C-alpha cells in the first residue's frame, strides 16, 4: 500500500484513506479520483478485506462481512491487488 504525506500534519497516511487519521484533513490523492467507488471504502475496510481475502474467504462472504455489494468487493480486490505490489 502506498503512503503519502498529509498536507496538514505531515504524517504518513495511506493513499487509500479518505482523510488523515491523525488530523482529519481530506486526502487530496483520493479527492482527485472521486469519480470511482473507492470513497466508500475506509482503510480499515481495506485491511479487513485483504487479510480475509488472503485467508481464502470467498467473495460473497467478504461482501457480507464488510456490508458491501459483491461487485464492489470484486472491484476493490482487483484494485488492492494491483496497488499492493
Ligand atoms: Zn494529517
């Protein structure tokens, strides 16, 4: 997962985070991509999704656990796998 520096408090935050967990400033890197579905996902959701996915939890179960649509879970897994290299 890539990290960027918060524009407000200068701490490192995930590029996937909607806002800085330290000071709450909006993450400018996600604001730029606001036309995708990523804004519905918190970094906690991502962590949970990735750890469960790596334990071979099926996608429909992931959707249930995270209270997301199955299609969103699939898209997010692909996105996270691409950005996790
Ligand atoms: Zn901050």
